[in-house]
């Protein structure tokens, strides 16, 4: 988690509103990420809590998804990858 030093001041377990602020997205988008399973979470009664490690996992996954998308786009466009 060294590469995510910016997260050190955030609690280990966040609310969806805190997660939205951390990621710089709206609350509705944050709830969508949780509801579609993109970011792991747990329900405690009616509350939803998001472990910080699940956010780190999501950010790591996004890094690889972007690279794969760029490679796929280049292959579709007929570009050689050297």
C-alpha cells in the first residue's frame, strides 16, 4: 500500500460518502460502485461500510484495465505492438 500514501489519513473503514469524497466522484456514483460489486463493501444494519483495502484493490484493478484497453484498441486499429 506504499504507493497509496495519500490514503494514510483516511480511516480503515469508510462510509460511502467518505469514499465518494476520496475518489472525487458523486455519492450516486459511489453507491453504484458498491451496488454493482466494483468495490467491496459490507452492510451493518442499514449502513454500508467500505474497507479502505477494497478501494485500494479497485484502484489497482483500474490500472490494469486501462493498460489492457489501450492494447486492445491498438490491436483493433491494426497497430503493431513492439
